[in-house]
C-alpha cells in the first residue's frame, strides 16, 4: 500500500520550465484563436426589451466598424476584465483568491506530510473497494457543484483525486 505513493522526500507538485512554457504557449494560443474568431465570425446583436431581456427573432448583423474590435485588444482582454470593475470581475477575483488559498492549503499539507498520511489511510481503507471510493469521490464533487455552487473551485481537488486514483492503480 505504501509503495504506491511516492517515496520522494521532496514532496509537492513539481513544475519544470518545459511544462510552464508549454502551458503558457497553450494559453496564448487559445487567446490568439479567440482573437482570430472575433475578426472572422460575423458580428451581430439582439434587440433587448426595457428590462434587459433579449427579444427572440431580432438578431441582426452589424458592421464591424461599429463594434471597433482591434486585434491588439485581444491581448488586453484579461487586463480589461479587471480594470472595468464589474460584478463579474469581482467574482473572478474571488475565484482566483479561493483557488490560491485552497492550493496553498494543499501545499502546506503536502510539505508537512499530512497529505501523504491522508492518502495512505484512504488507500489502505479502500484498497479492496476501489470503485466504491471512485463513486464516493464523484458523488462528493457532484454534490459540491450542485448544492454549494463550486464549479471552477473544484480544480483544486483534481491533484488529490488523481493521486488517490494512481495509488489505487
């Protein structure tokens, strides 16, 4: 049971330069792809009622010059989302802070050895019932997203679930 979990003294998630560069290139590629789509896909709008709801069947295309999208604004989009402090921007800030705090908590647990102990205990208890553990983990994630509204925040649980899955084989 203990042999499945890494015996490395330097615990923690290791991200080398190659991985960091790959992730950065991927994100920039997605940003450029979205920017190209803003230039290629026809631009249009729906008419809205006085309460802000969309009126069905009122879609019409508008000239791109009316919109004023420049390709260079694609690269400023992540910054502009936080400059124009809307309620959506504040939601993004709160999600980023939550993920950072939870990620830091996992890092502290990992560096202190508590996370390895928890994983060893879970793997030991469910070694014969792998699929039961998998079902419980999926049910817990579904319940968190359904009842507590945790969607993006569940990303912090992925490394733990992957480590447990790998330990169970």
